[in-house]
């Protein structure tokens, strides 16, 4: 399976962005988003099950919302009230049942103060 993320960009603090990730085929497993800021470890933003149950990383729930369209094989991340600390490369992710981790190429989100 391949994952293609889109929707990143430059936004002012307080603004919003919506990221989308297109999978190359139907995904039964959880889909999610991670992010990695310069000099920091990659961290969980959110995951969502095929049945649309979300799970958020620490401090992510208030401003981020994950959703999924199983018919279109997409997962999206709506980000609101963005802060400069949200600046990072955002990666789409799926862990297949075989245990293989699949990562998208990443999309840059930059929040200016």
C-alpha cells in the first residue's frame, strides 16, 4: 500500500489547515497522523479505526480532528487554532496487520507567529 499526503502549507497562528491522505487501496487497519518537528522525535497526532473511533495524542484532541472515508480510502486531519509549536512535517501512517509500518512522504506545516 502507498500513502500520499497533501494539504500542508504556511499559515498564521490561529489559522486552520486540513490535511488529507490518500491510500492506494482499501485499508482495514487503523489510519493515522504523526508529526515530527525539527530536532524532536516523531509523535502521535491521532489515529482512527475503520469504524471511525479516534484516538488522539497528548494535547491534540482540543484543536485537531481526524476523520476517515472508507469508500475513498482517505484519512483527513482538520487542524484549528494552529500555534507555531505545531510547525512540523506531518506523516500519514498505517500499521498493517503483518506488522509492517507504512508511511507517507510527509507534508510540511509551518505556522508563523
